[in-house]
């Protein structure tokens, strides 16, 4: 990677991004919600800003921080012998500014 490209890429990481992460356990050893609850506990322990939703959890923070939490969830499930799971992730990045979940949903909240 050229240095100028790296510097441009690295600047992206100074802004707040948001991500949606959904864990879908494909297991029969225990109820899937138990695995999801454990994944949410990993998020809670991370200290990152989050909001649990019925289908996914919103994460908000620096790019590296958000990606580390997603990695930690997968590492946790692996370390606890979750047999199989799908990790659906969506990340929104704005090239020159922060992007937050509340910015996108504020007009719908009463």
C-alpha cells in the first residue's frame, strides 16, 4: 500500500462509525438466545456504546474499537465451543465526519 493511500485510510479511523451486529447461532446444545445473551455480555463488558435491538445490536465508536468488539464476540463464541453461528455485520462509515445511530433515527423517536 502506498504511503499516501495508507495515510488517507488511517484518517478514516479518527471518526465515529456505527455497526449493526447480529449473531445467529446454528446449534442444538442450548437455546440460541442463550448464545445471543452471552454475545451481548461481551459487548457490555467492552465499554463501547451500544443499543440492543430485537434483531441486531448497534455498536458505535471508533472503527478499530467497533471491529475489535465484533472480533471479541466471535472469539468468545469459539472459545465456548459454540458449534456454529452466523455473524451478520453492517458498518457505516462517513469519509470526513462521525456517523451515529441517533443521527439516523432521531426524527422517529417521540
